[in-house]
């Protein structure tokens, strides 16, 4: 097993843990209203989980011999093309949400993100 194999597998393990934490946060938000601090935590968990997701896909695609994959949009397109993901539009929307997440100082934007997550 080479380093690239190990890298995507390690990232995938970390992604599964991050996704479980994000799911827990979303479940909590269904049970009760979240504080502003908790909402920031949900957004940060989404950012981290999304970053891991596309990096796992990129590492896996490169392990499978794909080259010239740069950034989350290229990775998403390539993963959709080979059926690693099924809803490319939703993944592109997640990229847009991830880009908006840097503006969480805007309360309206933060609320929209938490709702979308």
C-alpha cells in the first residue's frame, strides 16, 4: 500500500467521524433552538466535513489515476463523472454554501447556512 492509498483511507476515516458529529449537531437543531455559539459550531462542522469530503474524493480519484484535479469544483465534476457521487448539483450547492460560510459574521447569512445544513 503506497502513501496515497493510506492518505485517502485516513481522510475517509476522519470524514466519517466528522460527518457523524455534523449529523449529531443537525439532530440537536431539530430538537431545540440552537444558541448563536452552537450555530457557529454547526457551520464550522459543515466547513470541516465538506473540506474532508472533497479531499477524500480528490485523493481517491488521483489514486485511481486521474490527474489535473484542482480544487473542490474540479473534484466534484470528476467524482460525478465516474459516479462516486450521484447529485452533482447538490455538491456544487455545498461548495457555494462553503464559500458563503466565511461570511458568518452576517447573522442572516449564518441563519441561511444553518438552515441549509
